[in-house]
C-alpha cells in the first residue's frame, strides 16, 4: 500500500509540475490578470508538491520552519485560484472579504503556533484550531472557485464552457482530497492506508483535469466541438438560404452569439460602418469590461463583443469566429452577385420600358405630322389647277408647320438619346441671360402675358444653344400646362444664377411630381386642354442643366407651379 501511495504522489509531482509550466508559459505570452493568477496558483501548488517532498522531518528548527512555510504557501493556492475564477465572474464584496481574511489567517497562523506535532502525535489546541481554519479556508474558497467557474462557463461557447467546468471539477477533486486527508489523520489500521490511496488518487486526478482545462488535447476538443458543429451547420444553412445582406445578418448573427458565447455580434462594412448587430443581453456587461474580437473578410468584417477576460480562452473563440467569417464572406459574395443580377435585370427592364415608350411616342407623335404632310401633299398633287393660290399657300403653310413639329420631335428624341449615352459635349461661353429670355418671349409672342425680372448684366457660362433650348422648353411648358401671367425671375444664389419660371395655372398633381423629369411622362389631358407634348421637354432641361454644372427642380406655387433652373456664372461674375 505504501508503495502505491508513493507512486501516486510521484505522479502528482509530474502532473502539477506540467500544469505549472504550462500556465507560466501562458502568462509569459499573455500578460493578462487571468493568466497571472493561474500562474501564481499552480506555481504555488507545484512548488509545494515538489518542495514538500524534500522538507526534512527530523525535528530540527530548520525543518520545522520549512514545514510551516510549505503549509503557509499551500493556503495561497485556493485564494490564487479564487482570483483566477473571479476574473470571469466577480464575487460579492462580503465573500471576497471573507476569502481574504481566511487566507490571511491560514497563511500567517501557522507561524503563531509552536512546534508541529510528529506523525502519530496528537496536536495542541492551537494546532487543532489552526487545522479548522485551514480546512474552512480551503472548503469555502475552493467551493466558491468551483461554483464560480461552473456558473461562469454556462453562457460561453461549448469549448470554453467545457474547459471552465473541467477546471471546476479539478478544484472539487483537490478539495475532496484535502477533506479525506484530514479525516484520515484520525483513523487507524488499514483504513488509513485506503484513505491515503484515495487522497493520492484524487489529488492525482485533479492534475490532469487542470491540464485538460488549460490546454485540452485535440481529440478532447473534437468531442467538445460536436455541439458547435451542429450549430455551425445551422448557421451555414441560414447563410445558404440568404439572398441579401440584411437577410444574411438576420440569419447569421444570432448563431454567432450562440456559438461563441459573445454578448454582441456585429457585421461591419469594409470601411468599418456597422451594417447590423445582434445581442441577446444588451446590458449584460458594462462597456468598461468589453473586449472585441474581429475576423476580417473580403466584404467587411465580423466582430464580437464579450467580457475583457475572454481572451484567456481566445484561441478557441477566434477559431470559431474565423470559420463563421469565412462562411459569411461566401454568403456576402453570393448576395453581391445576386444584387448585381437584380440591378442588371432592373436596368434591362428599364431599357425595355424606354424602348416601348420610344416606340409609343414614335408611333403616335410622329405619325400625326407625317399623316398631315402626306394629306396636304396629296391635295396639292391631285388638285392641280383647281386649287386656288390662296388655298395652295394655306396648304403649304400647314405643311411647313407640321414639318417644324416633326423636326422638333426628332430633335428631342436625338437629344434624349445623347443625354442617356453621355455624349452631350457642351461648348460653354458667356451668354447674357436677359437677351435670351427676350428673344424667346418674342418668338413665342408672349410679351403681353409674361413679366421678366432679369438684370441685364447677369451673364451665365453655358452653351448658348443649350441655354436657349432650356429656357424655351420651360416657358413652353408653362404655356401648355399652366396659365398666364407667366413670370421669369433671375437672381444670384450661392454663386449661381437661379432662374425661376412660374405660371398661375392649377399646378402639378402631387402624385405626378416624382415623375416630372422622367422621359415620356405627360400630365393629364384635362389640365392641358387636350394638348400633349412628347414628354421630353423637362427631362431635356434637367439633363442639359446637369451637363452645364447646374440643376433643375420643381417648387409648388400658389397658384401655379415654379421650375427653378440653376446655372453657373461666368468667371468674372463668380464671387
């Protein structure tokens, strides 16, 4: 029996020595409070186990003080382990005070008693009291450690949860070994030998448990990760079914929180802006205790927030996060392709609609003047000498007007085509705005119906032909769709010429306003007296204004409506 106990105690030295070296190396590479307290705890325990085997038990003064030093150091182990566990779930203040007081009593009390009893001797009252203090310290602090680690791991990822609970089990095994050792001190005969074996065995078992908790082997990780693999499969299924970024975020982020045990998961754009976030416990931790892990992706990054001590188990969480980020990147790439496909489909549909609209305009608006031209030409050919000179002049005048109308329609269609193709190449030069407005008013015979407030010195820097066409289209639009009096007012606003063309008609229908500058849109015939344009006048003005560095917008008036054209000034006029 003694040989077995010696063998088990020798194995303890190896086990706790390995754990001590492991946590010391972890602390050297990760200088965090969590790693520091783990290193202190197992450096103390390893030192006690190793050094305790060489402390002489010969009754000498040196040997007695060495034994007391080992006992005092042993009291530091549960408290150091308590500090390690407290970094994950801080205890209440009264519990922390009790742990400190008991640790101080256990660490210092040994030096206040006399000589330690020899093996087989009964101890003094002071020794008994001290033994009770040590037992209470170990029992209370170790129970807090085991419970704290177990509870702290309940809301973590699967691997982290198993690691923390394995550490909790190691703490319980060590505590039970101590309790059995105390109980065995008062037993006699063979029972004591069996108790010694159980004590050594439990102490030995706690070593591998701590070792697995701090550095689990790959086969253990594979077993623990089986739950996460199922969750990962669900996350992958959600990503496969998603077709856009919002759907990806809704299907992914809850799984990220569940798999990694984070308090919040965030999907970020490439420039760092937050696309979406998910949190089951938005107020679980304070911002001061927040740590961020981030996995970069081609289409942005995936980040999680957790408590600041999670990096102690960060390798496991980082592995999961990068796997999820890889899945997300594939899903985002697929969603991007789908979005491009939808955009291309919409563009093709818009192009087809524009072609149908063009065909509609061509078949209606071009057919009418052509039919009139053909009809009057046929009259001239077939009428011969029976047509009077007066009728002949009338017929020819009608044909000229229809030819002009036909030319205007064709020019409008060509201009829209050039604007759509981006091939409009303005040739800007200084143009006096007042002169252009006056010429248009004269051509349209609107001098008596239109008031003009344009400073004669106001000169804009645009293509003169484009300027004339923009103003003519706006004034003709006011005449066709509005009612007199008409107003043209030009002012300087923010370094630009702002020309307002207003009528006093019924105004534009509210539901029609968003489509004012779309091609081939026309107002209701009830408001225009049955007159229709091509629906290209305002889109042409809008396009030419933007090509010149200006803009066109609509403003409701009471009564009527206003169109505001902004154009750049000449270099000399600009402030």
